[in-house]
């Protein structure tokens, strides 16, 4: 082969080698995958979901950083029922210490007296249960009329009165141990209704008050007519 031909052939071979090398480099480069940017939306979402308390809306309610509209937990206020129960515990029982007590004869029904207690203090008092009545030097109080239990405890505001009816003797005279009584001691019941409380009242009975073993007293009533119908 002439010299010029050999030079031309060598040049063509060299050019082909350069072309192949370039193509291989481009192919390798095109197969490489760049990593996702660190500031992608997924990365931002992951970062926000792992935020520590106090660094945004992930903070617990009641701590610094609590979102607006979510106040810190507070102790519940006392319920009306509880407040009412505490007020009842503080309510004083009516007695001769805070009230005026009187006893009077009435024309109807016969053989009855009317007992009245009037709150003379500046605070309310409660006329609990029934008054325990002891005539003269008796060792026990007379019985109560169980059918006269009111629907609720009689509460007396200052100046208000409650009433109890006293049956002195049986209408047909069948009661035993009839006698004339002169004095009456009135004991007041406490909230439980099982014992006396406060200061008793000592009253003088109307003249010629006749009693026997059938004597009885009603529970305290807010209405006078309810007290004397038994």
C-alpha cells in the first residue's frame, strides 16, 4: 500500500476510536441517578411530623407552644348540686336561740293548741322534723303524727314562721291518765331528725290545759291550716 494510503487509514482508525470512547462515556453518564434533593416535600413533611414539643403545633395542650384555641386544662368548677349540699350543711336549725316560740289555744279543732316558731335572726334557719314536746316534768316527749310529714324541710327566712299542731287529748275522752298541764318545753330537731339541737324553749301553757296519753304533735308545717288539721 502506498504511504499516503497508510496514513489515511491510520487517521480513520484513530477517529473511530475517539468516537467510540465518547459514546461510551455518554452512555455511562446517562445511567447515573442523582439523589433526591434534601429539601423535597417528603423530607419537609417528615421533619414537621417529628418536631419536638414546644417547636410548633405538635406541642401538647397546656404547655408553652399550645396552639391558639386550645386553653390549658383547668379544674372543673363545683356543680350546683355540690354547692347546694354545702349550703345545707351550713344552714342552722331553728331553735330558741334564733327564733321566738309561742303556744296558743285555738277553737277548732277542739282539744288542740297551735305552736309557732318565728325566725328572729338575720339568717335563714330550718325547722327540721317535728318539735319534741315535754309537758311539765314528764320523762318523755309526746308522740308525733307520722302522717303529717311535709314534702320537704321547712326553711324560714328572717321573719318567717312555721307551725305545729298539738292534739292534747282524745275527742271522746278515751285517753288514759288525763291531767292538767302547766308548762311546756320545746326541743328542736337537728338535720338528722334523730336528736335535739340548739336551745329549747320553755313556755307557759294556756290556763286549764288538759292532756292525756293520746297527746301528739305534728311535724313543722309552712302553712298554719296544714298544722291544725290532724
